C-alpha cells in the first residue's frame, strides 16, 4: 500500500513525519505519525505504538506529549495514529452527532453493528494492517513489540458498536484479558491521574485491573498520581518514565 | 492590580497556571501563563520570562515547547505571555487585516504612530508592568533577572508602529544594543534553525549580531542547527539546553 508523506520536521536530532494512506480495513484515508530517532539512520530500532483517546488527531500526541526527547535518547521509533480523522471520510449518517460515538471515537474495536460495521475496524487496523504497513515501508525497524497504553472505558457506548450482549465486549477489556493471561512474564507500569473527572465518575476502573493482576500474580507498578487529571499535561509529566520502561526491554 | 485565575493544571510536579488582568499600559485585558515548580511551594525561586513570536497566544508555548520538565527540575518559575490576544479587545480599525501588523504582532515595541500608539505599548508592559505585577502577586519569587530570547525581525513593518525614521527602530534592535553594550559580563547562548524560511529570506540576520559581539569581545555560543526550521519543533528540541544555561546563573 502506497504511503504519501504529509510533513517532515527535524526534532531532537531525528525526524517527526506524518504519512497518509488508503486503509483496506477501514475503507477510508488514514493518517499516522512516525518519529524516527537519529539512531534509525544507521541501525535498526525497536518500535513503540501509542494509541490516542477520544477526539484526537495524530497532531495531539506529537505536539503535546513531549515524547520525542526520550525517543531520541533511547533510539525508539515512535508511532501514533489519528483516531479522529480516521472515519471522517466515511459519510455515515449521524457520525458527527456525539463526541463519544462515531468520528473521533474508534475505541479500537471491530464494530459488529450497523451503521458502523463496514468501516469501524480499528482493532484489526492497529493489530494487523498498520504493523504490516510499517514493517514493509521502514527498512530500519528492528525488534517489534506492541506496547500499548490502555485506559478502561467501560462505557455504555460500546453497545453502539458491539450490540447489547456484554460478553462480546470482553475481547477488548484489559481486565478480562488479565484474568485469563498465560503468556510470557510481564512488567507493567500504569500511571493514573487521581483527580480527573473520568476516575471520579467511575468510568475508569483501574482497581478492577489491579485485582486481576493480583489474582494472577502478574507484577505491576500502579501509581495513582495526586493532583493530576486525564489531560496531556498528565501524559507529558510521565511519558519519559514510560518510554524508559519500554526501552529497557526493547533495547535489551 | 487584580489577577483572575483562568486555569490551573498539575504538570511535572508543579502547576501550570494562566491568569488574566486589566493592563494599564495596554488599556485592554491581558493574559499570561506562569509555571510554578514544586520548589516554589517551600522556597524562593528565580523567574524566567519568555516572549513568543507572531500570532501566538500563551497556549502555544505551554502546550508545545516542553519547558516544564526542565523548569521543574531546576526550580525555575517560567512566565510566558500572550502576544496574540493582547490587542484583540482594542477594536482598532484594520487591526485584523495583516498577520504581521496589528493583533498578534506586538513586536515588543512602544508604538509612536496612529492608530497604534494608544494601546501598543508592549515594551513598557514586558519591562515594567508585568514584572511589577508578578513580583507583587507571587510571594515566592527570589532573584529576578530578565532573560529574554530575541530573534531579529528587521521588518519593514516596524515602520507601521514607529514611523519611517529608522533611528527610532534602534531602541529595539539587539544588534545595535550589542554594539554599545557596557554592562556586566554576559554569557550568551543562541540557537538558530539553519533551514527555516525567515533565515533564507534574510529576515533574520544573526550574522549582524555575531559581528557586533565579536567587535565588543562579548562571548557567545551560536549554534546554527542543520535541518531545523523556525517552528515549535525547533524550540522543543533545544529548550532544555536554554533553561539549563539560565539556571546555572539564576541558581548560583
């Protein structure tokens, strides 16, 4: 699949680029951003994928998160995608009526319900199509591991994409995944702003996830950060710790 | 003068705040952003003032420049102002017609020409009113030194604010100031993107400034950064070096 370069800017000795392409999964145009650290010019580098939340284009993360300094230092290729613009070319009736259903709200699931099920295949896009595209277009990629930040939105809106049967929601539920996990050993770092709206209104339930880890004896460092909210100010404050955490394994 | 807090977000252990006030110099509402590092809670901290360029509100710098990590680490209070919104309440005829004259284009001069001369007193605002306001409202300020990043725009547009007599422009010209400098010893660090539009079109003339420093035997580190432009990607890439440079003296 052909990539079109939208922009390229030097940053922290490397390059922050944005590309556009036609997605076969989503049946529309898709954009992603890729940060190439200076090390990528001469040797292979591992890749880190970051998935933004509601209403974000690829610009939110690249302008506000401050990830490039640490990615440059640790030799990490950093990819982040646009979840907002992704569906804006589909012209589905009602797609722009709600901030948390339709355009800007992919939730990284494969929709099974009308009118979403033709285009809204974000799960397959991020787990299959995008990594394939990246691996075939960027020759300096080395080790590939999907390291994805998850936040739990057990929102009623899932029913719009997946229908009322809650058992179909569980495929995308980190707590359910943790409860039945039996893969290689994990080392998990989670930061959570203590004073954000989504936590206090119980739309985020990190306690459920922690309970599942404990039951399964999966080691986790969970930091409930006093005074912080759910914004990019919060992400900016801790992104360096997270890149360092991943780099320890990716560069090992 | 009373300050109204517009926002406050925890960031890098400190707080990023925005305030609004009535400016007596500018005769309109004015906003500024202040980052308070964690150290400011218990002891005095030095202050660094950063002046944004054309078309910027206070948001550009606080979201894109990535200054808070280093300000937090070095215990620096960081202030940046809005040059865009500053004049938007003045209702001067023609103020919105050009991106580089009128609203969004203060240039930190005191205008002497109509229709600007009543409100456009940005020089007095940043050198007198703002520091007075900051010092009287934030009890934890310690040493105060104005450390301002300058870029040279010897634009014809200066004539709009200052009239055709170029000798009146020289008050605001860093090269002219350097040529007659006789104050305390300086240690100057300048970063300049080599591949930006303003440099290649000769609207920026760092060579003139360097020549003045050389003549005056003022030490300077000038880094012409290959591949970089004039954007916030460039600022983000080097802001840590600059805060560290200032902190060396401010915390001494």
